C-alpha cells in the first residue's frame, strides 16, 4: 500500500462500511444492530476516513460513501477554505 492511498484488503473494509450504512438508510430498524459496533476501533477508523455525498436522481436521493485519501488529513484550513470558495456549484455539471 502506498503511503498516500488505501489499497489491498482495507478497500474491502470501506466497501463493507459503505454497504452497512446504506442498508441502515433503507431499513432504519437495523440501526440498533449497527449501534453496538459504533464504539469499536475499526468502526471509528472507517467513520473518520470516509466521506459521503448525496446524489439527487430523478426518483430518489442516494448517499454515496467513499474513502478519504490519507493525504487529505494534511490539508490546511486555508487550503480547504480556498477550495470551498472557488468550487463552482451553479449547476449539476459544475458540481461534478
């Protein structure tokens, strides 16, 4: 695994984390089953190193989860604010 990205088996862990969160969104009754893992180290790792976005489709709003690259942790507040002030959000195509 390179020092600035996730790879190998850990990618599968992110996939499982994403799937679990998506299943809870579809079936809120499963939240209680997932709750017992929230304090575990592995769950905190995936929570801290994952991001999500909402995608509006014609019929639904989907939440997409993705791993945050380790190098993102080293961005300064100034860099983050600069990006947020410059990113175009005027249309769906600009957001991509």
